[in-house]
C-alpha cells in the first residue's frame, strides 16, 4: 500500500533525510587509501547516534534461512560489489577503488535513505570516472519525470534508457522503493521499464530512487554471506540514490 505523507510527517522525513545527507558528508571526509570499511561504518554509526538517530540498516533482518541479520550501520561495497557489502576490518581501501556507501538514518519514526559512490584517492582511469558520472546523471534523468500525474514507469524508463544509451547495464533484480515509517514501502521502482505504466505519482509520496549501474553485463551473483551482490563478470559498478518528495510541482530531493 502506498502511503501519502501528511505535512507533519513530511517534516519528520525532512529531518531524517537531512541527517542522512550529513552522515554522507562526514563519511566522505574519511574515504582515502588505508582506511577500512569497518572504520567508515563506525564513523557513520557514531555520527547518527550522536545526532539523535538510529542506523536503520544495522540488524536489518535477512529473510534467508541461516543468514544473519545485517551487521553493519552502512552498506560498503567495493569495486565489483554492487550493493549490500558488509563493512570489514579486512577490507582496506586502495588508490583507485570504487566504493559505494548506502545508508539509512532513522529519526523520530521516519527513515532517510541515500547512496553515494566515490573513487578512492587517484582514479585508475577515465572510464571509472565516467561510470560514476553516468550513474549520478541517471538519477537526475529519472526525477525529471517524478512529477504529479506521471507514473512510476516514466521514472524507470528514463533511468534505464539513459544508462543503456551510455553503454552500461542496469541491475534488474534490485530496485528503488517507497520510504517513510518503514525503510522499504510500496511502490517498487525498477531502474528500467516502459513509460506510462505503474502507480500514478501523487503529492506527498516519498520515494527512494536509486540507479545501480554496471560497466559490463547486467548479470549479478550473491556471495556466500547472503548479502553482498557482485557483478558476474567482475566489472565495476556504481550506485547513486536520494530520497525524494513528490510535490505539486517538481520533485524535492530530501537527502541533499
């Protein structure tokens, strides 16, 4: 069921999303060669809690038998890891690594969700930089259509078309989503599809739009930890996400 937020709920969403954006700003200061993803996770958790929030991803339940709940406060996915990478003391960042940080801050009953991709230190090549640029722009191509009266498929189509036009692949097994009191709410928002389909957009809807883009083929695999998703061909991937609000006019990005 899609929820339409009231004015008071939207203000609480803004507060949770503002915290989410601030955490990303803090983490970005520490992304450099020699830092472990565990250290980044600790920085994020301390920051969120010190600002009155809760890291919503920590303890997020797995629905697979025998797979533990997610242990980190952030998802930290490096190079060919697309999403859901588990922070670890053993994963030490190196020059040229591509790291995706996806985090959700929960505050006063509501969630803010955003993901960013960074190149650690000096880029290995121009193509890695282009991957990040295309992934980020894919988000902005999508939200051009996130306006009252349009449909979810209009957003999905714009993202997928832009990514594929630039020679990359979109992940099809995972998607964006509604967000509010719960981290994941209806509707689901694929990063590909046909325009004119899906739920109609209405003011008060809050959505997490998140292109997940692979430099190579779209095929993915899940690692034995039950969480980490990697590219099957070993090619690098990028991820860019914001929580947005549908308004009477253009969409408002809440996690800026």
